[in-house]
């Protein structure tokens, strides 16, 4: 389990490093470099628009790679998705600016961002199933939470490198070539991740499906036909915590540096502190989920999100690092209470023959509205003077939606003892 968990963690860290490197660049430099013919506000919106394309691609990637995962195994998904995302990320760092090749520059960004999202759409399902399907039932949430530490690690790697470059280079150097270095470094990380993953074994549950030849012929069609309810409810439930996460890690960076005059290096440090908190508390929340249930943690985290939206934007608006760190840190506890347990929760909602597709598509559908749209909506909602109350209202509304969705889902925590039958749930099965 330690070897499997380490390989899974390394892969998700690398893939989310690739994804977050783009988000940071979109907040800081992509607007003026690739959309210089429009106003700064429209340039920022355009840059966040290319950022959102990656989220639109993720559900498509989850359908494609979910089919492979349910038909050919979880292991091929881990290798193919990492390779695709790594190559696309390196290529982003090579795209010339608008002044060099004109309109072709933002078009290339869109294509490569789509490839990034398509690859990441398959990564999450393969990584969490690798640990969840090997783990003992009584500690499944704990072991499945290990890949969930990957996104904070990837974020810290991407933003730590950006922070070092921002501090060590002049503004002109950073905007000219410094921002590209994290994208080039992605190639080295991807190579290391591939070396780890080619040695992994297939999960026992998939081997059993293959031996019995009971694999789904068309997994996505089966999920839509027979498991549409948990698919939609998990997507709706996760949208709010996705929105909160990307409000902090992407939108706030652009808002604070452009509107509040906060230094870029200071703001990166504030955001990285909150993400460090998220990674550190992930195992603790997973242990609570193994003891008290998955749904209970999801409800608690989503309720905390709804209650913290107004304090969050109030503390952000001060522009003072200590207050921003406090606001981001409490928000990190709220979204981590959910993210820490869904790696066990979502797979348990589906029987093994469609598990990779069902869990991955639900997870990535939430990313479209929660992650891809949020920076655009927040930027538009914060155009007036004063604190961005519109952003708080948007986050609170999504949190109320999430509470309703999680309340309608069943609990899935296995009873102590052997693993339950495929698809069996402790409080009833989804319709």
C-alpha cells in the first residue's frame, strides 16, 4: 500500500502541478502577453477563459479515460493521462506571444489547455482507484486520501517555483521568460512520474472483472442509464468546494495584485500558506470519514463553506497578509473536509464495472462550473467599488446547492469486516 500510494500521490502531484502552473500564469501574465489588444480587464477575462477551457475538457477526458479504465484497466489510464498532460504543459511554455505570431498565439494556448484538461480528466479516477481498490475497507478513506494530497503538493511546486522566479527576477525578465520555466520543468516531473507508474500492478477488483469477463461494454452509457442520480448529485455537491478552491488559488491572485495593489510575491505566499494547510489536514479528515462516515464530512465542509464566504471576502479586501492568510486558512479547512473523503466516497457509489467512469465523470463535471467558470464570474462580480460581495453571494449559493445534493446521497462507509458486495451501500443504494 505504501508503494502504491506513493506512486499515486506522485502522479497526481505532477498532473496538478501542470494544471496549476497555467492557472497562476493566467492570473499574472497571460492577459497582456496573449491578449494585448484589449483592456486589462478584458485581457484578464480572456486569460481566465483559456483557463476555463481546461475544465471543459476534463469531463470529455473522464469519459474517454474512464472507458479505458473500466475496459482495459486502471493502470493504462495512469500512464496515458500523465504523458498527455506533461507534453501539453511543456508545449505551453514554448508558445510565442501575440506580438510574434498574432492570433495564432491564443489559439495555440486554447488547444494546449484543452489537451491539459483532457489528460487530467483521466488522472484522478485512475489514481484514486489504484489506492481505493487495494485498501482495506476500514481504512479506505485514509489510503484513498493520499492521492488527494497530490493537488496541494502540485500547487506548492508550481507556485513555489513561480514565487522564487518572481522574487529573483526583475518584472521585465519574469514577464519575458521567467513565467515559462515552470512549464518547461513539467517535462522533468512527467518523466519521473512515468518511471514510477510503469511498475504498478493492476487492482484486484479489475483483475477479477477481467477474469470473469464481466466488464461493461459501454461504461458511460451504463452510468447515464443506471447511475444518473449519484452522477448528478456528486457533481452538484462538489461544485461549491471547487468554486471556493479556485476563488482562493486563482481569482484572488489576480484580484489582489490588480485591484488592491498587493505585491505578487506576497500574494503567492498567502495562497501557498492556505494550500499547505489543506495538504496537512487531509489525512486527519480522511480518518474522521473512516470513523464517522463520508457524507457527514461532506455536509460539514459544505456548510462551513456557506458560512465563511462573507468573512472570506471581507478579510481579502483588507489587502493585509495576516488577515488574508486567516481567511484563506479557514476556507482551506472547509474545502479539505470534502476533498479529503471524496476519493473513497465517489468510487463507493458505483459498482466496480463502471466505477472508473462514474466517479471520474462526476468529479470532473463539478470542475466545469466550480473551477472553470468561477474565475470568470468572480472577476465580473468584483468590478464595482468596495468589497466583492457578489463573489460571496455566488459562493454561498453554490454551497447551499451542495448541501442539498450531499443530503440526498447515501452513506457508503463499509461496516468493519470484509468489503461489502460491489455497489452495496450502508444506507441504501442510489436510485
